[in-house]
C-alpha cells in the first residue's frame, strides 16, 4: 500500500518526469550534436581528401595535357605531314632514299624538328618512346628515352599489338589502360600507349601513324607521397580498367560497388563526386572520385572508417555518462522535493482538515515565501472569507426580518383605499372638478398595481403605462411646464420583460434633480432599443431630461443609495434599488448607468437581457 502511494505521489511523478525529460533532452541534444558534428567532420574529411586528390589530378592533368599537345603537334605539323606524304606508298626508308636523295635530308630535318619540339616540353622525360611510321611498317623513324634495347621491327611490333587498332581508329584520344611494354618481355614494365593517325597535308587520307609511350610514373610519382589511412584505398581508373595504388605501385584490381546515397554538397568541385556505397568485402564506405580533367582518367579514394568508429565509441561513453548523471540528479531532486514540497503539503493538508472540522482560525505558519506559501495564504483568506460570509448571511437574514416587519406595518386594506378614492372621485365629478377625478383614477390604478400584482417582471408596454400614470399625477403638480415623449425603436420591444417600477425612479429623478431646479419648461424623453443578436441581445432603456444636469458626486451618491432618492409614493424604491435588482437577477454586466453634462442634460440608461414575454413567463415561474 505504501509502495503504491509512493508511486502516485507528486514527488515521484515530478522526479520521474524531470529525470526522463533530462535524459531525453540530453540524449536528443547529444545525438543531434553528434550527427551534426559527424556530418560536418565527414564533409571536412571528404573535402580534405578532395583537395589532396585534386592537387594530384591538376598537376597530372597539366603534365599529361602537355604531352598530348606534343602528340597533337606531331599529327598536325606541316613538316611531318610533308615528310609522310613523300614516303607514303613507297618501300623501306633506304629504298626511298636511294631513289630520291632528298628524302633522306627530309627525314633528318623532320627528326630534328620533332626532337626540338620534344625537348621544349618539361614532361618529355615521361615519353619513353616515339615511333613515326608510314603505312609501310618498314618505313619509320623512332626516338626513345629508355633502357630497353631497340628492335629493327619496332613499327611492325607496335602495329601487331592488341591495343593498336582500337587506338588508331578512335576519333580522338582513347585509353587502353596500362599495358606491358612490347619491347621489354623480361620484366613487368608497364606503359600508357598513345596511337594517332597521320593525315595527308593535301587530303583526308591517312599516310601513317604516330606511337607514343607514356610512363606511368607521370601519375605514380605523385601518388607515392599521397597520405592514406591504413584502412583507406586509392584507385586509378584509366578507360575501363581500375588499378589499386599502393605506395606508388599500380595493380589492376576490380572495383565493384553498389551506391547507397549521393553525398551532394559535400564536395567543392562539381567534377568531384562523393557517395555512400557498399563495397565487396568492405561493407558500407564513403567513396570520393575526382576527375583528372582528361576523359577516362580519374582517381577514387575509399575513405577511412576509423574516425567514425572512434566517434561512435565516444558517443556511447557520453550516453552512459548522461544516464549516470540523470540518476544522480533524480536522487538529489527527490531529497530536495521532500524538503520543499512534501512537508509543506502535509502541513497544508493538516490545516484543511482543521477547517473541515470547523476551525477557521488563521494559521500564519503556512504562509511561506514561495508558491506553496501563496496557497497557504489563499487558504487563510478562504477561512476568513467564510467567516465573513457567514456573518454577512446572518446580518442579511436579520435585515430581511426587519423589512418584512416594515412591510406588515405599511400594509393598508386596499378595499378601504379604493372605496375612499372612488368616493372622492364622485364628489369631484358632482362638483365639476374633473381634474381631481382624473387624478383619483390614475392614483387608483397605481395603487392597484402596487397592492394586487405580485410578479416582479412585466412587459415594457405595461411598465410604460405605469410610468405614464405616475407622470400624469406629477403633471397636475407642475402643470404644463413639463412634458414627456416616447421613442420606441420597434413595436416588438413592447413585449420585452422588464422589472416592475424600474422606469418610475428614473422619471422621478429626472423631475426632482433635473427639471424642477431648472424652473423652466422641460422635456423628458424615454428611449427603447435593442443591441446585439441571439443570446447576447440586450434591451436598452434610457430616460433623458434637458434639466440642469448632475455633478459626478451627485451621480455617485444616487448610485450608491446615499441620497434620499425615494419619493413620497415609493418610499423604498430608488435608482440604486432598481440597479441592485437588475444585477442580482441578471449579473454584473447589466444595470443602470448615468451620464450627465451640468446645465445641458442627464441620461439614465438601463441594460437588461432581451427577454420576450413567453420567455419571461418561464423565467418568472
């Protein structure tokens, strides 16, 4: 039982919620930070590798383009083309020279011109061999920068290689990767072959071909110093062949992968591409590819995963530390809550139990300087208010008894009054005093409404008739110096329910405080209208006089009931009484308001809910 109570306590719930929220938010924050940092670090790692690869690619591309520009010059040179036109379709170079001695000189001049252009290029040391041959492989010239011995059938040997025809017939430079040097069958020496046709200077007919051997050191010399993690891999792609680079050594190796996602935005250059891919035997890795700026040449690095694993280990340790910290925080929080919440709540419960037993004494010990102290102060205020309410209720009951006694004292036999007034009326009629007769008739109607009708609410039409009877009596007193007029916005308003004798005090106030002190003819105007719609619709009644007006002090006295506002006829009915009845029945948003401008006017306005007669009957019932 104690265990269940402990689990349901506010302290346990707050502790659990705070600890859970702390763990959740912290783990969430650490996770977001980890993945954001991991993403940023991966991007930086990709860009760092891209910078290194791009540096190698740019330098290699520049050297290779210089070599290719030399090859293009050889293929487009007019000296070379004229020489090739001369030996085209002839025999060997010796046979051609014997027939035409000028050809030998042309051969020497062409050789010197090619050698001159060759030496102008800084990358010439990467060109191991150059062969310029006519369509007859026996008519050729060559220059080489290699320790490999020469062969008399060099042109025939090159023309018989598998790579020759595809490279020769290609519309532009085509690459067959690294191939075994045809002139070196003793050791594994690889070259990058280039074969291009030579065209006649006078037509589009081919007159021969150019063969150039490029040393792989053009690329591997730079890859030797490339920084690689122990679990990283570097591949060189030439054409359709892939080569694994290990400390500057290129080994043909298949490079198969399945792309998982494209890491767009991770690279700086648009020619570079980064992606997540699944590699055979390596699993999911990050792969970065950079182009060398030459078609079919590119470098690809498989990035290291050691950093990721180190970060994951760090993340796991951080989560464990967070859990331990959260548990420690929960223990400290429970101790703190026990001192700041549990004990004060226990005192509050004891005080409330004391109140329930009838002890409403104020307890200052529960008014602490915190939120619970505010609750304790509220409980003390509630106790004090309950005591005041009971005292007020007792006083109201006493006043009610006194009022009932006053009403009993003021009651007069209505039949005696009616008979007396009727006798006065007939005596006035016999004596020709019609004014007295009319006054008695009006007074009789008023007394009848006072004595016989018990309902508190009547229709606006009936209330206006009572107000008219009252004003008619006052006209006999003031003569023709006062007048009244009615402005009713709609005939539907006549059926609205109002408190009985609610207009009479307003008209009486207009006479006594507005028109009588004016000592000049005056007019009272009664307005009736409605505002709003539906359940919020309001009936608005106002009484305006053009008398001397009232000061704010007078208005406050009238509304508070301090002034002796009751008339001789309605001794206990005044404006404050009507206002209190309205607020009691309908709420504080309804009632009477008074606006006045001294010397100009006074307007008293009644606002009550818009209730039709049929609705009013139900409410009255």
